[in-house]
C-alpha cells in the first residue's frame, strides 16, 4: 500500500497493490485506462513533460529514471483533484 499526500490541501490517495504487483504495473494500468483514440501516449508525454521515447520505454517494461514517476504522479494527482 502506498499513500500519497498533497500537503498544501491535505488530500491523500491510497494505492492498493496485490502481493505480486509492483507500482510500475499499477502505473501502466492507469496510463492504459486514460488512453483512447483521441488521447494517445504522445499527448500524455506532453502533459507529463517527458520525452515520448522515455514514456514508450516505460510502457514496454524497460527501466526509466525517477523523473518519469514524479511526472506521472504530478499529472495523476492533478487529474484526480479536478
């Protein structure tokens, strides 16, 4: 279980992971659930302010830096709070 808190508004998000699930698996599932015919991976990369190739590698299970995780949660919390 991972809990994220937005300190300036005191909101929290709790992410429940199964025993064999990793945070990156959950992130991929969330990303895939937001993508559609009009909102593609390239649009998400722009919103996250990361390189498309880096996000593409992450979606294929390759190693990426921590800035992708930071960018993902920044966008995720922004959408969750709106």
